[in-house]
C-alpha cells in the first residue's frame, strides 16, 4: 500500500489544536449543530467557523447545512484511515524509510 505523507498533513494540523480536539471529543457522542458546540466552548462564532473549516478540510468532520446552522458529525472512516497511517509510519517494517536512508548516509 502506497501512502502519501502529504495527504495527512491537514489531519495532523487539525488535531494539533486543543480546541479542535475538544470539538472532536464533543462530536464523539454524535451529530451536533454549531450552536450546541458553541455552548460547550468559550469561543466566538467566527473562531468556531475557523476551527470547523480546518476540521472539515481535513475530512475528519463532515458538515451539513440545516437552515441557518451547520450540523457536524465525525468522519469515522477518515479517522480510522489516519490512525492506520500513523500506526504504519510509527512501526518497524521491512521496507522502512530508515533502512533506505542508512545505505545513503541520510540518517545523520
């Protein structure tokens, strides 16, 4: 399986912020509207919009318009895929990048 490091940059950027981790935790209980997320956090609507854009751009969260509000759910498939990718890169393997680098003196 060929994996691209670049395709996971938005995922790891998305989870590198405490507020976004809190939002993911909130969404673990199921679908929520932006108004409910706002009630659980001490942030402004514009700050929430910024964080939700980061989460949806990373595809960790799905968004659906519901009148004036947005409804959000976790994208379990993308989360599982990202977890699998992290497990893959953090595990020793036969064709590991470190084995290729050692032969080229790139591991200094």
